[in-house]
C-alpha cells in the first residue's frame, strides 16, 4: 500500500491566505462586512477556516480577478459561484500529453511514493533541461489549472509541490559550482506571492549551465530586492507570479520595483500570474517560457 499523508481539515488565516491568494486583512474585512468567511476560533481567539470555506474563497478569487466586485459575489453560495465561473471560462474537453497525463493520475490519487519514483525515473530518462522544461513546467501549469478549476485537492497539490521541490533542490546541490562566480541574476517573489516553485525551476536550469543566481526566496519586500541588487551589482532581477496573484498586485509591485531599480538592471517577470497583463508594465520583460529566461545565462 502506498504511503498516506494526513492533512489538517482546517486552516489558520495565514494558510487560508496562501491557499486562496486573498490577503488576511481582506478576509477580516469580509468577515465583518459580509459575514463570510465566518471562521471558528480556538482558545487563543485565532481564526480557523474549513476546507469548504477555502474552496468557496478560491472561486471568489477567480471571479474577482475576472472583474467581479466583492459586494456582488462574496455572499453567494458555492454552486452559484461555480456556475458563474463556468459561464466565464467554458470548460473544453482537453487531452493531456501522455506523459503528463500519467503523472497527473499519480498526483490526483495522492500516490506520494509512486510519484517520487516516477519523477526520478523521468529525470534519468530525459536529462535535466528537458525534465524541467518539457515535463515539470507543463505539469506545474496543469496542476495550477486543475487547482483553479477545483479538480485537484489541496493535499494533492501539496504532495506534487513537495516532491518537485525536493528533487530540484537535490539537482541544484549536486551541480552548484564549488567555487562560484559572483551572481549576476537575482531571483525572488514579491510580497503576496508565497509560491516559489517557478524560481526553483529557473535556478535549477541556470546552475546546470554554470550560471550563479542569487535566490532570495518568497515574499521579499521591494526595498530588500533593491538593496541586494545594488550590493551584489546584479544585472537582472527575475520574479515569479503564480496564477493566484491578482493582476493588480502584479502590476503594482512590478511598477514599484521598476521605479526603484536603476534602468541598467533588467526586470524579468514570469509565471501564470503575468500572462494576462495587458498592456505589459513599462520597463519589464515578460517571460512566456523558461526558454526565454535561459537567454539571460548565455
């Protein structure tokens, strides 16, 4: 029997923010203004949200990103929210590439050990760059799509993410130069974006090409990025935004960073959260694939 992973059935407010992309302050305001979400409280008065509330909040987040107003949708029942999102984004039948379909079956079934073995096997067969670019990147996008469409559980997404992070970190550790040169690239996500898998994929590819990238990880304040870029004479800053980031958050943070960084420092932004930015922020390069980012290492 495959190993079983037990996840909590309720989430604190920080976890609810992470899983929905809706900020803590917004959740508190909606609680007072609309009566939803109405979390339970523990002995210390800390909020606790059910998975059903989180699911409903995820639909609300998608509708907000599509232009709805909180007053129009926060109080609506889950089935109404689902119907509204389906009307805006009709679900077409999709056929996944065979290899990705094979991996998705393991993820959906939460087969942690089998998924780990399968990923290691694909790495050996494909090699590092094809493994990251042709398998992990599209699988991550598929997992994100399924998550947004409520076709994938929180637990299943966490299993996939944990397995990939562990594997990519092992690759980076194995291939990192013993005497690295000074970094010319800085990797980070901005406040509000806790998902760092995109950064890890970029770092893996760059390290394997002998390029040192300085990764600051997730939710780094703009001012800290600016200070670090100046201290290390960074040439390019690479930022990742997942599909859970609102367009307004992405645009505002990119504009703030562009104002504070010298024009000589290039800013690249990638991930699903940037694909709907039209027009693109001035002075920011939008990456549509990992192959775009690899140009910086040449």
